[in-house]
C-alpha cells in the first residue's frame, strides 16, 4: 500500500506515520483509514497538511488514532 506520509506537515508527521503504519498492516487505503477514525477524508488531509494544528486535535480524535494504531493514548498524544 502507498504511504500517505509524504504529504504530512512536519508538525503532524509522527502521528501520520503511526496511522500509515497501521493502515499498511490493515490493508487500508486513505479513505478506509479516515472511515475507521470516524472522520472525513478532508479532515485527514487537513491534519496531514498542517491545516489542523496539533494543539487543536481533540482528545477523542487522538484516542481514536491510538486505538487504530494499536498504541497507548500517551504515545499517540506525544507523536
């Protein structure tokens, strides 16, 4: 599967790296990843491009990212 990391803004790159590794393991494409995180594809693209700042990402979204990636909340929050 193609990684989406090359489009990630440096501020969110580590979080996107965790998500992309999980998507690779699950065989998910970009849309399936967004669906699994209960967000729109547009929202995920905004996260990747840095239009959604790290500090503005909700705890619920970070918790969803942690669950999707199979890591703890603390790891996802600090990624």
